[in-house]
C-alpha cells in the first residue's frame, strides 16, 4: 500500500496511482478542508503544499507524489509562514464566503516561505491563479503584507 | 539588342524548366538509402509488410484491426465529436475547405457498394468508383506503396463496422482548384502508383520501418515540406512541414533540429505514450497520431520505425534550434516587456507550468527543452493554448483549451511571453495569425 506523509503523519492509503490527490484527501481520508473548485487547475481552491511548494491537488495523480511531504490547510498552521498568514487573515477579516480561502492561504503561505517581504508584483505572480468570486483580493493582498510585517 | 532579349528569354525558359523539372522529378521517399529496390516477392524476409511477428498467428479480424491502425485512417475520417470513420472532418487549406468522406459501409453515403478493385483504385491511385479524382489531402501518394493484401485488410475492417448514414460535405474550392480532373495530372507526376519495394541491401527491420513510415504511417505528409505544386519535397525529407496550422517538426537525423540526439528509449516513449521526459509531448495532429495509431503498434514495429527514422539524412532547420536551458524561478524578468502576456501567464499558466517552466504539478507540463517553445514562430504554442490537450478526470495529463477564455491579442501575447521566457528566442506571433489558427482547428 502506498505511504504518504500528510501534515507530518505517515498514512498508508489504498489508492490507485492515477487518482488525483484531492480525491484521496477529501473522499478517502475525509480531509475536506481542501476544496474542489474547477477540477482543471484554473482556480486554486484545491491548493496544497508538496515539500512547501504550492501545488494544485486536483491535477496531481497520487502516483506522482513520491516522497514529498504533503501539507494541507488542516496542517499549515503548524508551519511558521502558515501561522502568520492565518493570524493576518483573522486580524484583517479577509474571508467573505470562505470557499476559496483554504487555497488562498496555502498559496500565500508558500509565497511567504520563499519570499519573506513580497511586493505587489510578487503577490500578483504567486496569487493570480487563486480566484475569489467574492472579490476579497484587496484584503488578501493586505493580509499577505500584514503577515510579512508581523 | 534583339539578340540580348532572345538570350534573356531563352535563359528564363531554361531556368523555369529547371525549376519545374526539379519540382516534378522528385527522388523516391527512401531512395536516400541507396541500394537496389527489389520486388517484394524476391526479398527473402516475409515480415516487411502486413502485420508484425507478434501477430503472425492472429486471426484475420485482429490482423485487419492492426493494419488500419498502422495506416491511421480514423484520425482524418472522423469529425470532432462525430462517429468514427463517418468523415466530415474539415481541413482548411489555402484553396478552401475540404471535408473527409464517410468510409463506413453505408451503401448510399459511405463505401458500402465499393468492390475490392474500386477500393484498391481509390487507395493506390486516388480514383473514385465514378472515375473522378481525389485530392491529395487523401495521402494516396503514400498509400500507393501499401500491398494489395494490406489495402484489402483495411477494407475488411471498414466493412465490419456498423454503417453510418451521413452524407459527405462538398468542399469549398474555387476555380481552378475545383477541377478534380487536374488531380490526374498531379498524380501522373507525383503518385508513383508503385507498391513498396524493399531495399535488398537493408535488413528486414529497416525495410519494415520504411514500410510503416512511408507507406502506412505516411509521416512525410506532415513532416516533409511541400513545393508549389503541393507535392512532398523529398530533397528536404522530414525537415518539417505544417498540419492544420501546427508545425510538424523536423524528424531527420540532425542532432539539434531533428531526432538524432534522442535515444531509442526516448523515441519509443514519445511514439507509444505521446510523451518523452525532457523532450515534451505530442499534441494536435501528432497527439491524434499517437492516440489512434502509434500507441497501438507492437514493440517490434516501434523498433522498426526508430531504426528507419535514424537513417534519414540530417537537415538543420531554423524552426528547431538548440533549446534554451532552464528559466529563472523569479517571476520578474526585466528582459521581457510584455505585461499582457505576463498577466495571462500568471493567472492561467503558472500554476501548472511553474515560473521555471519545469512543470509545477507533473513533468508533462514542462515547457523548457520542448520543441514548440523553442520554435521562433510560436505557432504550436498558440495552437496548444487555443486547443488544450487531453481530457480532464482521466488521470492523464490535461490542459484546458483557452480559445473561449482569451482574445487573439491575449493569446498572441502569452505565446510570445512563453517563447521569450522559456525558449531559445522570443517570437512575434500576431493576433491575426492566432485568428487564422482558430479557424484551422
């Protein structure tokens, strides 16, 4: 049975290699924090981290995960950047309906890990693939800057 | 004065004759190999034509099924979303649009009433049962090399299909291209009407490869450039051509532009799965060729194709330069002034392809090192963005089609951004060219 490291825990999951990681997380493991949005890597709602890098889990077959550590929205608060982003999100009340926000937080945390002081262009480049139909983009940008300052 | 004029006129006539002669008198598709081409019957090995050794004991139905895959009839004779082999697929050519005919056994709208002799004439000579001529969009100049037995195996397969009632669509060619009889003259020059003749000095694997590549696979129909008379220019064999607006790349033995630098394993992976690590994937018409034909071939046939291809003389071409190396991870590149392209890339492309171009999710999304991205025309990059590739939810790599999401200007801009960031040279594809690609696919 394939073994995965998810939020620091080893998990054996009986899963066919061509199943998208998002399916495994939500349907087999019941980790429903990661959301299904478009299913074609165009909205960012399903974003998780593989070794700290933001990846769209709807387009990643589990057979391609390899030894990389998976971090989801359930575990990102245990990483330094993830904790900062979550606090900023609460401080500034970034969220409106919330559906896209697990993906937004995962992308923002990955950005902050690689770039502790991102400017507007850096934020555009990292966050443009995460859509928010409530239009919370202005608060997301502020939230990232707030987290970077904290 | 008068004498000079006469001399000039004479020189022009001689020059014109030389140019036309060069166009008309083409070397044979595999005469580059030299040697003596002999009758098939006098070549000792009997596995050059027909099915490969793996299927030597197969029943006629399985053999017919294999032979039609070798010739890949389905790709062209099926419309998007249409019934297989019922035709209706448009080909937008400089002279108008031509639609492939229905080749299911329906007696009225298909080929149900055709005799064996009529079917052979169509495939070998490009002549329909009513005596009219087919356009060479139907690759009979290649299929003419197929043996009678293989052509009739194809017919047997087609006649085993359920008949589909679907009338053929007339083409939109204007004068003089609507004159089908002219194709008789074209055929006299450019269709040898000769069955495959093995090269005596070459082994059975090479000859099998030649038969698969030249006769059945008709690879040159896309990969060899055409001259003014729309015939294959065999002197630039496999140096790269065009298919439905997509560039069909150089597959000569050249190490930079062609496949000379590819290992046998890389070629086998590309042909059988449509992808080779670090080399990129087959999309557009080549994606179809892989899905419907090449992926169905046996290992021995893939090996034969590779053996043959590796002997094709090397030609260097501008469209296939040495690919550029990896791109920087930082999104900020002062050298690229293309804000529209960057905006589209960061919103729709970066999540899968990554700012390094190495692929963010799966290796198949790698942009660096790929022919299309290093092609200074950016035609295939734009065609890929318009059409996407694969289907979602299959567990196979997938890219959505962006034709409905972005304007011609946006698609041209992001295609130029991609070549500038990840390719050997920046491209300058225009919105007008993108619009033309939209119409062709």
